[in-house]
C-alpha cells in the first residue's frame, strides 16, 4: 500500500517509547507495533486523533503517500 505511517519517526522526535505511548493513548503495544511497522491496512480516525493528541502533531506528519511502496496484508487498527 502506498500509504506509510511514520509513527516511529514521530516517536523518536518526541522522545517517547512504545510503552509510554501505549499507556497514554490506551492502545495495546501490539496494535501500536503494527502501526509502527507499517503493517496496518486501515487506521480509525479515533486512533489517529489519539496519536496526534499525544505526539502533538498533525495527521499529515504521521501519514505519507509513497508511490510504489509494496502492498502488505495488514490489520485495521
């Protein structure tokens, strides 16, 4: 899928761990890991909102259109 989720980049920029972000947004570490590793095929707006709120960013900072990116079988988070 040509849409990438730059969660790992935003976490580094904000100096937050996967564990801490999981606790703050109320999303399991397993589901955050799916997002972080670009294995998700869909993201709920409520999830995107929670991530943006805690990472103090805009949705466009988390999502990137990357033409030619390989398709993956992912999960809806």
